[in-house]
């Protein structure tokens, strides 16, 4: 017994010391990042954090979206949680051969629960093995979500987990045969410990053999557990410990919508040491560094990324892995705080420029990430540095930025063109020049695409007609409206965004704006989620929400003049970023002649049209065009109309439909246009 105590505790002390030293080092490294403003903010923040732990960590919500691997991970995670009781039993057995946890340690229900989860973990490991073999990236196959992941350590971890369970069941089986099984009543081992009983029957009947198996099985179990802790501390399986922390400190209700940070762009506060954005690993916040260390390399983000799926070099997973590797490589400098010597910027030394500029900011990566990594914010931070500090960005974007700065819109057409769409209406829309009249319920934020692009104008005209038909009063700013600044911000020009946003807020406040309806999801998202940080706080709704309200209340009744099949494309900044998913479908469902058919990738899993992140104004020279990929999926449904609720999406999808030679057969329409079509 003494030798078992010495060996078991000796192994544990050594492994715990090694792992503890590593975790302490990781803690210091992550805390070396910049402040993130993620401290608990009173009861509301604490409540959201607890809810996130219950739903995301305990409930495994995101993982269970992928049913088979999700269920396997669910049982593995909960298996290890429940089997903490067996670790207590193993260490207790070093001192007392039939040690049982006080109060509950001899209960039949505990014997069953422990054996059930031990078996469930083994079955889950078989599932994981099959998945990894099936999806192994043979010959560097980009289609595999494991492409680029460190597969060697992953196999080692699967082996170690299996050894934890195998050694557990082996020594428990030996305990049954030697009579030292804690779940024993009147000399009879509990039949509820079904897996342990199975192993006991499989072992030889020799008492000496069972004594030896019990002795070495307990030591092996403790050794594997302690060794596994060391392996975890040096591998991507750090997420076992870091994921709950990362989830707790992630943005709520989700890390989408508005960007996390609104930097101080006041030029009066700029010094020679001021850095805008992230140029080197030191510039990231501690939360972003926690993101990097938490990455599981599961590849879910990679599998849904529109850039990666169309042959671009951007993989959100590989991006985070590259930043993590650079963080570890820079650890000595980060921990010492040394600023001696030149440090290469992340772009292009670590991150290829084509990787950075391929992102559409659609948020699919963040939506899928089971540990709540905030990929989009990291990409925008690096873009800010490239644009504001280095002036390195795609050349064609220069015209976009100049047009926005000089004319207030990406096309450079100017404010005088913003009211031309009114000519298509047979009723008057007030142009607000002073103060919004009391009888005007909404300020209609038309947006640049709705005002200046021909296809965008069709959306706005139909929306205006439907609102007028339902008796909704609204006015517009006309020439006083300017770009919301979304393309500039997503492109990385934070200064231009803030200047445009502040000017818009000044105008909105001057006319007494309270309620805004917007047709462009990008304008909607920016004004609703990002303007408040700059002093512009309004009630903002999207026209899909307003149309839904009008339809439900009977103020807008679709007609019977259209009968056909419609597939709806979810705009990223409406569906995924702001969870306006059911409303557009509700409007379409209210049209008697419409049969809705869904694309395979829809709702919060919708595939991007390719326009976001200012990509609409950038060349797409690498791989397949994103809008072509999405449109082919839409055409595959056989729908007569591809509907959406975003002018950017309309433009991108319409171009792709025509490029596919289907322009005469399939129409691309906003939901308001489909309603109007039903009215004849």
C-alpha cells in the first residue's frame, strides 16, 4: 500500500507541477494584452455570463448544431465532468482499497452513472476516430475542415482519453474480483456498474492476477490522468479549461452586429506613440489573446467561410492559429515588456494581405465557433492598422474612400442624386429640412444603394409604396443623408467612419429623430449597433420588421396576382448579425400565391453574397466569385424569384443570375417587391 501511495502521489506531484507552471505562464502571457473592457458590468453582465455558461458550455448549443459530432462531444465533455468522482475514488484508493466518496460513494445510482458515462465516452471516441479518418485532409484537401489542423496531437489526446477510461474500467473490474469494489453490499458488487462487471468477468479468475491488475490499474489511471493534464496544457486542447473563460467574457448576446471597439480618433489626442488598430501581436487585447489560445482547430469556421469555400486564401481557423503561434513565439518579449529591436508587422510577415482583404465580415465563422472566438473584430483591427498606419490596402479602394469622403457615398454621385427615386412615386414624401413633423412617424433612412443604384432604387420605391399603402407616414433626409460609414469601417478606415457617423448623428439629432426605418441591413446595423457609442441613440428597425408588423395587423394585405416559388436569401447583416430571420419569411408566407423553398445554407447559416466588408467595391481575382457560388445554390432550388431584403445582396445576386444566363427566367427581388407584385 505504501509503495502505491508513493508512486501515485509522486507521479501526480511531478505532472501537476509541470502543468501548473505552464498554466501560470499562459495566464501571464494572455494578461499581457491590452485592456479589453470585458470586466463584469454589474448584475446584467453577470446574468448573461451565467446564461452563456449554461447554454454554450453545459448545454453545448453550438456543438449540437452538428448532430453526430455534437452528441459525441456532449457525452465526452459531460463524461469527464461526471467522472471527476472516479478521480476522487482513484486517489482515495491509494490509501484505502475500497475507498468510497462520503455519503454517496456506495450508491447504486452513482455506480450506474459512472459506468454509463465511461461507456459513452468510449463510444464517442470511436465516433471521433471515424470522423477524423473520414475527413482526413488527404493530399492537402481544402474541403476537409481539418485542413491545416495539428492532427498528430489530436490523435494523442484521443488515445490518452481512451486510456483514462480503459484503465478506470480495468482496475474497477479487478476491484470487483478482489472484493474491494466500493459499490458492494453484503459482499456482492453492484450489478448497476454494468461496464465494470463486464470487465470483471473478462479478467482471469486468479486472485494474484486481480490483485496485481488492481494495484497497477490504479497507478496507471492516476498516471494517465496526470499526464493528460500536462499534454492538455501544451496542446490545442487547452480549450478544455479556457473555453468556459472565453465564453464567459465574450460579447453578449453574441459577438456579431456592431464591432467591439470604437477607438478614440480625436486627432488632438494623437502622439508619436499612438497606434491605430493592430500592427503586431502586442496590440491585441487580452481577450483576443485568450481567443487565440482557446482555438480548438475544429475547422467549423473554415467550413462555412465564403472566402475559403470559393478558393480564397482566408481560413478563419488558420488565421487564428497563425496569430496564436506568433503570440507564443513572441512570449519572451511580451512578458518582459521589452521594446528593443524592430518587430515585423503581422501583415505581411505573418498574415498574407490576400488573407486579410478576402474577408466579407459575414460573421459565419463567429456564428459557428463553439468557443466564441471573435474572428471579425481581429480582422478589422488589423485592417485599421494597414489603412491608417501603413496606407497599405487594395488600390481600387482608393476611389471608394475618396468618394465617401468627398461626396458622401461610395459611388461619388453626391447628395443631389439622392431624391431622384421619388420620381417613381405617385404620392409625396416629405424631405425633412428642419424638424420632423409630429404627423411623420418614421424617418426613412434610404441608404446609398437605395438612393443611387438602379436596382437598389427598385427596392426603395416598392418599400415606400407598401408603407404608404399601409398608412405609415415617413419622411427622408434627401440631400442631407450621407453614407452611414459602414464600408469605411469594415474596410479599416475608422477615422473616416467616425467623421461620417458624427456628421450623420448631428443631422439626425438636429431634426429630432426618434424612430428610423432602414432598408439596407448595413445601414440598419451601423445606426442601431454602432452609432450609440458616438452619441446617436435611436429606435431603429429594418423594413422587413415593419412590413411584418403591418401584415400581422392587417394594415397591409398582399394580393393574389402572383403565384410561384420563392427562395429567400438571408443578408448576413440582417440574419446572422441581427437575427432578423423569421420576419422576411413571414411577409412572404402572407402572400397567398407564394410557395417558399429554402436553400441548403439558410437562416443563421446563410451563405454570403460577397458584398460585405467593403468587398462590393474590391476586385475578386482569386478563386470563384462568392456571388456565383451563392446564386448557383439559389438557382438549384428551382425558384422563380430569388428574394432578399438588402440592396447589396440584390445587386450581387442579380449580376450572378444574369451571368448564369438565367436573367429572363429568374428574378431577383426584395420582399417588398414581391408583395407589390402580388398586388398587381
